[in-house]
């Protein structure tokens, strides 16, 4: 008798747990379907794992992932020295920054061009050409200058066919510098953190 009462109590408890969640799912589904609102506050994503959150990796073509992010601190030979269940979106923390940055750096490094772009207008040698009689000069021609070895400034004319790739390359170089600076900052923090840990031991 007590055994079946216990069963009923367990089931009642399960209902008490699931009913509000089910009500919430119905409410947020109504919001989405009829109200067009896909961003309900405190949205329930999984009935059986209500702690589940949406994980956005910051890449438009990547589908949303569901679950929770866990940061795992790993020391040599795969021994885990610590872990932390992270709150909310990965993008809000810098926990995943190195992974994102490294792939970005790889992409940028594949196209980067070093130098400063300038556009120039020229006069030609053709007798009677408008460029020599006050008319518009020829151009713009794209030039790229950069500081070469021994600090000597050098440069080259960028042909039309290479203009787009060169402009993208120069932008990629700038972005690459930013990424490397961010990574270097993380490396610095890690080294200082390690030194503090070693001192406190
Ligand atoms: Zn001319």
C-alpha cells in the first residue's frame, strides 16, 4: 500500500515539475506561431533538460546548438584540473575566443597583403591627349607601398586584375593585426595567471 502511494507521489511530483514547463512551451509556441515572436524571455528549449540554452557560435551559416557550454581546464596527459558550466551564450564570454580567432587567423593569413594603398592619376606621353591640356588625367591607378627590409619604402603598381584581391588582402592584414593583438593579450593573461598560481602553491 505504501509502495503504490509512493509511486503516486513520485508521479505527482513529476507532473508538478513538467506542467509549468509544458504551459510555458504552449505559451511560447503561441507567441511564435501567432505573434511572430521567436525571442521569448526564458524560453524553454527542452522539457527533459530545462537547463538547456541556445549556443550561438557567432557564425551565420552555422546552425544553433542546444545544451550548455562547459569550460574544461586540461593539464598535461588529459587530466582535467577544473571545469565550469558557463552561463548563456558563448559569445558573451571569451571562453571560445582562441578557437574562433585561430580559424579566423588561418583564413586571413591565406589572403593578407602588407602595405598601404594609394590611388594616383597620371599624365601620359601621347601628344595632344586631354591629360596634358587641362582635361582629366588617367586613373585612378592603384599603388601599394610598404616598408621593406632595412626600413626602405618600396612599392608597386597593382594591375586592374589584382585590385580586388589586393584591397581585400590589405584589409585582411589589418584584421589579422587585431586578431593577433587579442590573442597576445590572452596569452599574456594566461602566463600571468599561471605565475600567480605557481606563487600561491
Ligand atoms: Zn593622356
